[in-house]
C-alpha cells in the first residue's frame, strides 16, 4: 500500500458555501484533495477552520471595497472530533480541536480534511480568535496561525491516530513550522532532547514543498525577536541553514531546507524560482483544475453525451473535437445566459447574450494589472464599435491592506459607470467559487494580463478552457505551456521591451490582438471560433487538470 500523504495548507476550498479559502491557493488545495480521492491516493489534509472566512466583499456607491466577516454555519458542514492537542504560544497553553470534512469521490475513496479550531472556552480570550480569520490581523496573528497549522496540525494528526505518514506535503510555506515539530519528534524518538544533522536528513526525506509565487510579499518572513516571543526556544532560531537568515525566520527557506523534493507550479515558475533560490533543486509540476468541479452543467451534459467516462478520465477530453459544433455553441450560449442573468441582477446591468463578452477575475493587486485593458479607453471604444458591442465582466477582491488593489477596483468600477453605448464594463462584487464557476464558463474569451514573470501559474484560464472558453493572455505562468496561437487562444506578446515601456507595449499588443484576431473571428467566422473552443477543451482541458497533476506528484514526490 502506498504511504499516506499528509497535505498541509493554510486554505482549502472544500465547498462553495465554506469560505475557508481566499483565492487560487485554496482552490488549488481543494482541487488537489478532490483529485487525490478520485485516484485513491491515501491522503489526509490539515487546515484551519476560519469561522469568519476571508471576508465578504461589498463595493460602496463609489466602488470602494468594504470588508465584512464571512460567517458560515460550521455545524452544517463539518463534524467535531473529540481529540484535543495543545501548542504553546507566548508562554500560554493554547488548546486546539479539529473538525472533520470528508471529501468523497465517486471512486468510493475519501480524503478526510481536519480543520483546526482554537475557539475553545478553556483558552484565553485573545487565543480563541486565532483561527477565525484567514490572512487577517497583523504579523503576530499570522505567525500564531502558522504555529497552529504546522505544529498543532502534526500533533492533531498524531492524536487522531495517524502514526505512519509517508510524506508531508507543504502547500506553500505557511505550514513550514511542521518541520520543527518533525525534528523534535525525531530527536525524541532517538531519546535526545536536541535534534542532530541526521535528524534533519530524516525530516527532509519525508517532506515535499510546493512554492507558489515569485512575488517577494508572498513569502512570509518573521523577525526572530517576534518568533522568540511567540515560540520561546531562543537557542534554535539562530541555527544557520535551517531557520535563520538576516535575523528573520523565512518560511520559504525553512520549507526549502527541510524538504527533499521541491517544485514550482508551472515550467516558467520553476525556472524563476531556481533563480530566486539558486542553491536548491526545484522541479516543475504544472497546476491543474478538478474537471468535474469546474465543468459547467451545460458542458457536463454535452460531455455526458459525447465523451462517456470523462468525469473519471480527464484525459478523454481530448476526444472533444468530435462534438458537433452547433451543440457546443448552444451549450456555451446557455452558460453565458446563466452568467448574464446573475450579472444583470446583481449589478443592475444590461448585458446581452449576442455581444462579445470578455472576463477578467483575479485578486486585485498591482502585478495582476486588472486595468491593462483600460489603458486607452478610446481605443477600446473603437474596438467595441468594430465588434458591434463589447462587454467586460470583472471580479476580484483586494487584500484588506492592499490600498493600491482597492484603488484599481474603484477605477474600473467608476469607469464602468461612466460608459454607455457599445462598451459595457461591470465589476462584480465578491468573486468566489460560485461566481468563478459562472464566469469562467459564461464569457466568450478569458483575459489575463499579469506583469511577467510574476504569475506563477494561474488556474482560472484552465477552468475556462474546460468550458470551451479560449484565453487571451500575457505569456506567463501556465499560458506559456497552454497557448497555441489561434488554436487554443491568443498570446499578448509585445516582443522585447524595456521595463519602463512595458505597460504601454503590453496594452498595444492586447488591442492589436483584439482588433486583428479576436473580434474578426468572433464576429465574422463563427465556425472557426467554435473550432477554437473545441481545441481549448481537447488540448488544454485534457492536460491542465488535477488528475494529471496528482499523478505527477505521486510518481515524482510521493512514491520516491
Ligand atoms: C480559480 C480561482 C482563482 C484562481 O485564479 P487565478 O487564475 O489563479 O487567478 C481564484 N479565486 C477563485 C474564486 C477561483 O475560482
């Protein structure tokens, strides 16, 4: 029997009504766990309960983001376990319980997910809220959550009876303190009170680390003085080559130092990561999406008719080319109607089913450049005229402390309000799992314009591909692998440009592609457009899925 994999992630999207995730990292974690269940890979997952979710986003009348707690009814989804464990934080004993959620696959296999919760009456008031809010609070709050996830998480697995775990998979660096607990366990098992270099080797053989972003802010670092205040143990933090660099505990380096297998989430991302962390071996396993989760009901019905068995065998989507084009178009129009109904109702908009519609939704933060399409509004208006109308649906939350991200949302929102006639722009509130599913299936073209090389992978374009929606995207992340020009979508590629001119050059390349490729095809050559839709499914849906991804993790990281 294959060894059990324990998957640690600060966020996991388990159900559309459980806001235990913020975005791509959590969606990927959920899709990973769902794929592991499908493939009967023995896995158990650990995360935090996040009773108040990440946050619910409202936009006020000026388009400024308001954040509200996203409470959910815990008892409807998860089951309390009787096991209790403790971690010490700032010298106080913090008691933890776990709630379980069963991820069930039609294969019959189940992956249990344990959600840690410090909201217990025996805890000090301030500690009861430590697991309430995903990415909430300050640096100290964040470190406490990482102590609970990494150290508390392993203790909880042991208390639940998981004595034999073959691999620990750290989804991003947030759980890196798991390595410290493993070192302590290893030393204790050998009857020692301090860990040795051999213990480090033992731990490394068990750990797998996936890094998810080339953006420096995405890598947690904590001042050693804070770490000592929270965790004590002043003697260990100065250990060079494990914990310490420049008076900081860097969670990425900790995870790198204690993992025997490390990967980035797309081929380009692994290359960039190798430049960032030159002393480490970094492999590439390109992300995917869980096919049954992200296929719209309309396309699912189509696949049921023409590709029997597609839910169990994502690779069989390669046969999509034989689906009759009229039926593809019909299914897409239905998915589009479902989206437009939601948009028109929720945002008091008047979008139409027969107008070319672009979708853009991701975390609102500077490098994602949501506003690139709006760089030259007059030129975009001319394109809208050329196309007989153009509709753009936006979505995405800014982190509560990301002021620039909020400004970007406001700018797009206000521009949308000032437009009329041919060009319509709507910013949808509260982008989440269900809106994401509607958008990636219901728009005609999926747009992505990050500042390269900062997009590690991106997965929303993969969801779009599954639903026959071609991407128009900057060549970065997964799109370098997924783009076959005029077949699966289009690259926005200005050629080589100086850093300072990048934005204008990318915008010009984007407008050029819309004018010369996307609009003529959509408006004047519908059968070729539908052919591209089918190639998006057949070439990209069949490959950029978590079935392929989890099998790669199995052979390269779990079974080695
Ligand atoms: C898929 C998804 C993401 C990730 O999309 P990216 O393309 O990686 O930005 C984020 N949030 C939600 C709600 C999603 O469904």
